[in-house]
């Protein structure tokens, strides 16, 4: 199915899923010092909500998970503010022109840092609505990695400011956070992207409708370049939701 969006044509029959699924297995990725998700049938006395157990005509599971630590998720500035903001209320549009770039973080002492210069060079003058950052080296290990206490690479504050000043509204990355794992709560990249100056008293120019999506996985077969992004979230009244970002190749303009 070919669709024309603005001046671009995309093939909606060939979606490219860059999300990581959530499961209750040891293959589920984990960040932030928590255990794997729990997916299990509801139990009422002798009744078990699982068809295979023989006492139920339906499968009826409870799910316990953390959106920030268990897989692909999209968050709003409510992630870092004293006042409550919901991703479900902040994200009201779901299709965006996006640019996929690949960057190998620069090694600075013990840290791998994605710099402003790297982002600027990779964008090469493009001004998309969304940016998707694939870090190098890139392997399928990211789909099951246990990130806690591994000091993953992160985005420099200057890089985050540059992304904001380019007018990019949505930032997607294949890391558990845009910020350093142990940063004494500074959250410099988060604050710079959302233009949050004081988490206790939100400034009027803070970017309430902008989002950060973390823990994606972009297969190596997917080429850098321009795509149509469909950013799908669950309707959670929470600062973050599990999400399913889907890309569509741009055929022509």
C-alpha cells in the first residue's frame, strides 16, 4: 500500500519495527537494577487463568514490568519534573519525518560519549522532526543486554542542546538512557532536550510535547537515511509507556 504524506511517498506494507519486545524470559533486556518482567496467570483458589491448565476457557495474565528498565519505551518530560506529566497527554501526533544516523561514541576516560560534532556531521544539514541514533558497534546483544552497572554510552549535554536547537521534537536511541548511568542525578541530556531549567518549577518554554524513546534496536540491514516514523505508545497515564516505533522507507519526494 503506497501512501502519500506531505510530499513523500511511503510503502505502508513494509513496516520496519525498531522496538524490543517485552517478555518474562531471561532474554528480556534489563536496566536500572531490577529483575525481569513477570507475566503470569491470575489465580483464584483452584481456578488458574491459563487454558493449558484446564480450569479456564481463556488465558488471563497479570503483567508486572517497568517501562524504563524492561525494553523500548517512550517518555515525556514528566520523567524528570516534580509536577506530573503523562506521556499519553504529551504525545498527540504519531507520524514524523525521521532521520536515522549511526554513531560510534567517543571514548573519554571510562565513558563512551556521543558528541555534538558527531550528531551534526551525521545529520549533514537535515532538519527532521525525529532523530534515531544507532550506536556502533551494533549487535543483536542489545535485545537481551543486562545494562545495570555497565556504564553504557550516553549523549553529551552539548549534543542534546544541538538536537533541541535544530527543532527536533523526538529523540530515539538504542541505549537505556540518554544520560550517564551514574551521574548524581544531573540528567543533563534529558534536561537539555526538554529545555527544563528547574524540575521543581517548569519554565514556560519547556518542550512539553517532545519525547525521548530509549532501548530501541535498529538492525544493521536498515540503512541510515530518511524514514517515516510511526511512534506508537500504550495509553498509560504515566511519565513513560512501552512503545513500538515503526519506520517506513521514503520512496520519493
